[in-house]
C-alpha cells in the first residue's frame, strides 16, 4: 500500500477523537526586555522576562436538551526558563452549562473577584500591571465550586466557594473562602462590584469603565480588611487609552494607602498591532511602592511578594505578545 495513504489514515485516526470532542487549542506567548532603576540600589539593570505565557485546551460536548459538558485545562509555560518546581496550573475545571448558567468543579481557577475586573487593567501582565505597581489583590483558587449565571440584559453574577482541604487548620469545609461578583456591560459602559473572604482578609472592589469609538477609560477602587489586627489598605487606579490605526496610546495612575504609608504609581505606553494575533509594546512605569524583581515573576502564573529591595522604582519595558 502507498506509504502516503498509510500516513494519511494514521493521521485521520489520531485527529478524529479531538475533532469529534470539539477541542480548542489556545495560548499566549509574552516576553519583555526590562530596563529597571530601583531607589534601593539593590537591583538595577536589564532582564528578559516571561510574563504569564500559557497554553490551554478547552471543549464542550452536547448532552441534549440544552445541556452541555464543558471543560478546560490551562497551564503556564515559562519561556524564560525560570523556576519549574512551583505549581504551574491555571484554569482547570469540568462542569455543566445550560439555560440555568454554568456550574464548575475547579481544581484551579481565578476568583470571580479577579475575573470580573479582567478588562479594567489596561497594562495587565506587563511591568506596569496593577498587581505590580499598587498591589491590587488578585487571587486564584486551588479548589472551588463555581457558578456563573446567564446574562440578563447585560448583567451577570458569579460566585465561588473555596475548599481549604486542610483538617489540621480547621479549613476543611465547603466554603473556607468564598468570592462573589456582579458585572454589567452594554452600550459602551461596563461596571463591576465584587467581595471575597479569603481567610487572611476581606476584600471589596468596585469599578466602572466606558468606551466610545477610539477612546476608553476605566476606574477601580479596592479595600482590603486584614483578618489580623491592622489597618485597612485602600487602593485605586484610573486608566485610559486612545486608538489610532494600529497603535494604542495608554496611561494609568494609581495609589495605595496602607494606613501607615502611602504610595503613588503611574505609567504610559503604546501598543502596536502587527497582526490580528501579534503585538509589540513599549512602556515606562514609576512606582513609589516598588516593582517586582524578575525572579518574582514565574512561569507558574504565581507571583511572590518580593520587590526590588523595597522603596520606589521605575523603568522601561519593551515587549511582544503572540496569541493563538
């Protein structure tokens, strides 16, 4: 038999299950070269940094009567060859979707508190993202039951109960931590409100944004009330962008007030769209709070609290992003 026919038959047999199961392969590759100058003087220099690159597989199966099985498995990949000993799991879940909404059993997933504000940080995953510059408290759950409602005239609700799975600490219930969020989107306007209890703190966040033609703006406020004795922390940021052809100009200003210290941060940048899936960018960022060191940004998608030795910092970042 012709060798080409044999190869074609094998390829068809291997690919058939994936095609029938409606599987989508997706991901994002993101790297930057950073030129940083820290006030502490403990770290000044140039670094190549992977910024939350990831690959994922997702799909669904029609079960009939309007019911679907849905699943996703997503993993961080470190193009910089950093620490691979940490858990690099991102969104991983299995569930059901129908007219009632979506119910998920998740081994790892973003809190609704975080997901509701995914479009409010115009510098997300860069050296100027709000986690990095003013310390916004975004969290991911290791084990959770999640409900996402259908959309009603632009409104949507989501909630998650997080299982601690640790009998020794007493965190072995169905909702040792929990997170809820409500969102609205319509007519160029977006708004979100969220609250969560993550054992170590109670977090509250509210925000709104508006997009009109080439112009977009978003503002967000967060309050963190620690479970241990101590002052609340307040954070806020306002961001704007303006698109001109294949280029988008961006700017942000933010503030963090811990009750004992107060720090400001700001950034400006430009994105250049090279194709539908690839863009390059340049930005400048300055934060009185301090910026994370390259070693604190891992391919796991997790970020340590380490900074460039404390104090403020500033720098340039040139990056490239390819999505597939």
